[in-house]
């Protein structure tokens, strides 16, 4: 089973690596990081370089597509090479999925027209502008259409465990959860906009700058 | 503030990228992936290549050290170049930390002698053999000694949020948690050995092979 994770300049690393860490544990899964060109691509702040091992045209029919987000998605909303590849890959995937603002790219490719979907809380308006209907859920599934979107950054781990359940079974998904010791104990409880106090929202806005 | 994340052949990606995604959001933090050599190093299954932007000798005094794990740690338990670097860096760090089997390297460097510490559930005996006293906690802190260890793979996210609290304040840690939308909703509850049924433990053993 081939899993394609497209990368691009200014991607958000955990969007991609959370699902990678889960999905690579599926027996016989081959996870391929894919890009406009083979070679290094840099994360949103430039501090992390990951290698793309294939070009989009070298991987036309992945079984599973996981599109990460990042501030770099904004520059790709009219990128026909990437968007055509996503659209054509989707014809044959078992699931076409996104993490965080990766859903902006699914929407720009026309895959979310009129569908409910999710994204990072900071990109809700843009997602709706691109034709999707935002819902405030961590993972949004459209199984008949084989499309799954997940919320900001860390949500890709939750989504990927659900994908293991869909692709294999619940026991395998539990086993992967155990292998990555995903027994979350965040020291605070402010991981969503609804839970965050005003002072935290203001501090988050400062940190984004 | 300089954050060093050493990489080595067969590292576990989420061990490194979980904390990276949190810590890079500290204002003025520079996160540097560092290795025996500059250039590409491959994850445990070889499917992911990350670039090391510096050699150990180029980064002698990081403010924060985060040592990830992976099956590749076993080959480094006698690696004097890495272990000497860890030991010497620790003299000046604000915190010296590990995720997953990264604690084996802290122990091999002599930093955990007689101390309580944690690691991935599969490496408990080896950690104790190296002189630490294992405790079944997600994050184990020795603040006077500036040493923090965390459990398997995904636990590095929880640890890194706590480090933001220690380095800045609780409000900043909450803001980072919100930015990475870390509001975990795992589809199952079997992320620790204590929570996993026998069938899940057996399936996990199969998947590890």
C-alpha cells in the first residue's frame, strides 16, 4: 500500500509527521514524501529540511493521500501542478485526507465543494471561501466519497489512527496507538479555541507574528 | 535560545518532530537538527530523510537539548562522539531532555545514574541496565539537575509544552497548545501498556516485527 505525503515550502512538520508515524506501521505500507522536485524542502520557519523522494508525476496512483498544511499552502491555491495531481490521484485512492490547512488544497482542487470539512481554527474563513462548509470537529469523514479532513496540526495523529481502523481493523489501530504510546496527558486543557481564555488567544496571536 | 535535536540513523520521527513543533514557537528559539555529519539522515524504516544542519562539534552549547529515540539508539550506546557531546552540552543547558528511547542515550552518557526516568515501554529493562530507575510516568522531571525524560514517541509533545511553561510561563505554553490545536481525541484508549488488552499487545508485537 502506497501512502503519499506531499510536501512544499513552508509546510508544518507535525501535520505530516504525525500521520507518517502512525501509517508507516501498517504492514506493507510504503510512505513516500513527494514534491514538485526531488530533494530538500523546508518547513514553515525554515529550521527543518525534509527530503522529497519522488516528484508528483512519479507517484500518480497512491492508495492513500495525506495532505499536510502550513503557511505555504496559501501560495499553492492556484498551483495547477499540485492541484491537478491531487485531483487525479483522488480518483484511485482509498482515502484522500488532509491535516490542518491541507484542507485548503483539497478545497482548491475542487474536492470539498459543498462538503463539510475542517481545518486549523485560523483558516476557517479561507476554507469556506474555497467552497467547503466548516464544522468544528477534530476529524470530519465522508466515507462514501473517501475524503477525511482533520483540524489543526496535532489532529493528524487522531485521524491517522482512525484510518488504520478503516484500512485494517480496530485492533491494529489500538496496537499502533500503543506502539507510539499515544496516551495524551497535556499539561493544560486549552487545545481548542473554545477552551482557550482571552489572554491565551492574545498570546497565541503574538506568537504567530 | 538554541535548541539542539540530535538525529542519527534509524531515529523515530515523531520523537523529534513533536517537540520541534512546540519549541520552535518560543520567540527567538532557533531549533537545530544536529548529527555526526551535516546532511541527510534516515528514520527507523528508511522512509523519511531529515537534514542535519550542523555537526555535534559545531553546536557545543545548546540551551536546550532534546534527544529523540528510535531503534538506532542501540547502536549508539558506546558512541563516544555523541555521548561526550551530550555530557559536555549538559553542563551548560537549561534543560537536557529525552523522548522515548532517547533516555537510553542520556543513561549511556551517565546522566541518569541512580535517577528515576522513563522511556518507551519496550525498553524498560535496557534503561535500568544502563543505571536509571524506571518509573511508569509520561514525563519525569528532575528540575534541580535540569533533566527531563518522557515516555514513548508521542509523549514528547506533552513534555515540550511543559518545557515552554518552565522556560517562559503557563500562558505561553497554553498558547502553543492552541496553535498546534493539541486537543487530543484518540479514537481508542489503549495508549499505554496498562490500558492495552492482551490481543492488542500481541498485535503490537506482530507489527513491531
